[in-house]
């Protein structure tokens, strides 16, 4: 066994031991405080000093990302004005391995006077911080992974694991869905899949030049070149703005291959287009539009017309745009 593997196993064992020591009553009380916080649209304020402060920042980021407003509060700054961000209906999560961190103990009575709920994640349940809190979650470790048993290692891993577990169970209880999660992660792959619609990524119809069914081949080629998206749309003769067909570079090549060169000058957009193409509406999620492109039975689709309920063209959604957005 390598030294690195041994250290990882020691941290894993420390987390497992902490899970066994946690009081189910205290865990339930902590979760009820977090649920009350969410019900009141209040904040979860998380604080700690040193390495515990770094863990506190991470836990705050996790809760914010899943929909519970959370922030990190530097306890020193809190005593010099930042305590004003804490309201009586808020909940404060305090992290300290020793439970005797001076800065946190200085803040504690002010939280108590405000009536702010207090959850302590501490290594010692008989500490001053534990005695001044409403809920105590034990995060004790037998020793640090550090060979000197000094640098916070196993203790910070346990504290972070408890914070992550609280967040996970809170998500479960609140019924947080992938769509809810995506609202706070709009730039991620999941967020894009669950929030971007065809209308968000399409090339708008206003930037495209419609073709008529009678447009001759040279003008069709000119139109495809002018718009620069590798395709052109053909409008219905009696309903301007309504799509009658779609012409892609592939449609153009196939039509030229099927017809002798002598007849090319007689070809019109009606001869070249794919009539009655598959379309999607603007509010369809792009991930659903991509499924239609990939699983079309007629032929591979690289351009998908986006229409309104009256079949008026809104724009063209290209596979190229989906790839650029990281969705294909």
C-alpha cells in the first residue's frame, strides 16, 4: 500500500467513524433548522477561522448552488460591522475543531441575542461553542492524517463531509429537481440542457433571406452563399413567412447528382428543397431538438427550422450551434 493510499483510507475511516458518532436527534434538529430557514426565505450564514473558514466557504457555495441562500461570514469582520447581514430568522453554521476558537466565541453571544439559530460542527461536544449552540454535530477525529498530527486534514475532511451530507439530505427533503439545480448552473452542460430553448440558439429569420418555390438554381446558390449558414428556406407561395421547404448544401448536391447537367438551368427551389421539413417550436428545449436531429428516420438533419404555432418561420437551428454550445 502506498503512503498516499494509506492517507486516503485514514481520511475515509475518519469520515465513517464520524458518521457512526453523529446523534440522529441532533442531525434531525439541524435539518429542521435548515428547512425552517428555507421556508422563511432566510439565509444560512456559515463561519469559521483558518482551515475551518475555507471549509465554511465551500459549504456555503454548495448550499447556494442547490437553492438555499447561503454566505460565508468572516467572524473578525462580523465583529466590526458585518454582523449586520445576520437576521433573527437566519441560521448560523459555526465550524471549529476545538470548539474554543476565540473569534467564534466572541460572535456567539450576539447571535444568541438576535435569536439566530445556531448549528455547531465541532470536534468536541463539551466545548464552549457546543454549549452555546442549539444543535451540535460531532466531527471529532482520533488523529490528523498529517504525520505530525498537527495540520488540519482528517478533521477538515470530516467537517466538509458533514456539510455535504446536510446539503444532500436537504435537497432530498425539498425535492430539488435537475431543473431546479440547473437554474443556479446556467453555464454548465446540465444547465444548458435544461434551460436553453431552440429560440435561444437559432439563427433568427430576420437574418435570413427567404427563397420562393420558383427561385432558379443560380439564385438559390447565391442565397445560400449570401446567408452563410449552409442552408436556405423556401416560403409558401400563398403564405409569405410560412415554410414550404428547406434547402441544405446536401440537398443541392443530391439534386445536381440526380439531374443531368443540361437540365440544371431549369431547376428551381421547389425541385431542390426538402418539402414539409421536420420543425420544432421555439420553446422546445435544445436537448429535445437535438434528439430530433439525431433520430430522424428520413435522413441526417443538420439544420432544423424553428416555427411558431402558425408554422411561421422563427429561425433555423443548426447542429453547428449546438456543438458550439457544448450540447452535441
